[in-house]
């Protein structure tokens, strides 16, 4: 299906401003495209036509179009996160030369499959022998909800917000889906133990509260009346707090508080982004070049503006799926193995600050 393959040269988002987003009824991408099988892309500096080396990538197991981010040796320089789009067999438009002196990898992003990394692919330069990349179903992340007894509708809201998070992650090709392990209705006495925020040892106390109020193997989401006695905080992830589970030190990345007093329906998707590695310098996108208020990690904006958020970049999706800091890629506080199997990347060397970054630009997008 190389005739259908396309390479993006620029992009614009065309989603509507409400929910559900336009993608649910046939989301359109507006792009300036070169149909590589039907034309020769010209250059303002040369009119010569290079011989096509016919490097291609065959996506196995995916039905929907994929976007590939490709690193490798180009004609004159190393290519970093060069983007291509297509279904089935995707033509790389004669972009890849010998890998000598350049790192090389392929990452595939799809709306219905997990983000897939192929490190050091062996380019064939043979149209009959493309590089193969098998893609799998989205990685499932289990959530456990805690809602107050006697407050009607909260359990349903929790399920709805989880479903919306799954849809938003799929829409942006993040390769992650969420499912509810269980919903716990907590008593007024248990509400005292849960508290209303991460600090003051509260997260550490929750981690010691026992199986009825904390599960170290999943992401725990607590719906509370207010967060830190404030109506201005919609949600909070406790990744900055130290906890102890079974005698081992960990962080509270799998503890999330959501406010019953005030929160847009996108708040859970935002806080899950923190659990999945979007923290520190690659966490909130306020003031970060390349992002608008539509980005789900944008903070410091109004309730109504946050309610309209529907965007993760490919760079953010890369980190949520492949960063070693992500909840997917390291042992859980319970000691259980990582959720996701396969290669990963050290996108940040520390939790608090990105002192080095080995991954694509955060704002990388199709």
C-alpha cells in the first residue's frame, strides 16, 4: 500500500472546540503532503532527481494509519524524528542512507495500537524487503476509584472521566487505554485517613493505610470534597511525595486526588499524564513553545479553557509510553514487573529536572 503513504511537511489541527471532538465522527488532518509514489518533491536549490533507495516500513497488526518518527542517516545529515504517515507499507521517500555515524530507530504512533519502538532497524534499500514493525493493542493501565459514601453520581462520573481519558489518549495516538479495577465507596471515618491532598505526609499515610484504601499495583484516584481546602485546585498527582510500600521506598505517582467541588472532565487525563512521566520540565506546558491552551498538560488556565483541552503531542505520547519514568516502564511499588514490555528510553535523568534528554522534542507533532 505504498501508493497510499504520505509524508508530512507541515500540519494544522482541525478539531472542534467541544466534546465529543471531531475525530469521533471522522477526524480530519489538514496537511501539506507529497504523494511520494506519484510525484517527485522538488527543492528550491536543485532540480536533480535522486535515485529512490526504496526504504520502506511494513506495519504489522495495525488497521488505522500510523505516524512514524524515524531517526537515521539522511543524505547530508543525521535525521531526528522525521515524520511519515501511512497505512500498511509506508515509503520513507528516499530519506534514509547508510546509518554510519547516526543513531537510528523507528517509533510508530497509531490511534488503535500501542506506541512501538524499533531500535537500530536494519535498512534494506530493497522495496521487496521492507523493515517490519509489529504493533500491539494499546497498553492497559488499571485504575481504582475511591468515592465518598452518600454522594450520588460520583462513581458514574469517575467512569465517564476514565472513558474520556481513554478516548483522548487514542485520539492523540498515545497508545494507552485505561480500565477500572474497582470503585470503593469510603466512609466518613475513612475520609479522615484519605485527607484532601498529597502533602504533610498524607500520601505516605495513604500508602500505609492498607488494601481497603490503597493498592500499590494500580493508579489510585481519590474523589474528595476539596484539595488542600481550595476550590482552585482541580486535581493533584502526588509524584513529588515519598512513600514506603512493603519496606521499600517509592514515590506517590500512583496517588491522584480529584476535587468534587470543581474540576473539568479533562482533569483525570491531565493527572494521568503526570503518572505516565510528564513531570518537571516536560510536565506542565504553560509557557513552553509549541503548545496552546488545547494541550492537556497546560495549567494555570480557566475552568472553561481546560474543559476544551483535547491535545497531546507525539513528543508527549513518546514519553508517556517509552520514558523510563513512566508508570508503564518501571517496577510498581508493589514490586510487580513493569506493565509494558520492550525497549524504553531515559528521557529525563531525574524526576525533578530534565538534566539530559534523549528523546524527541516535547512539541513534536504530526
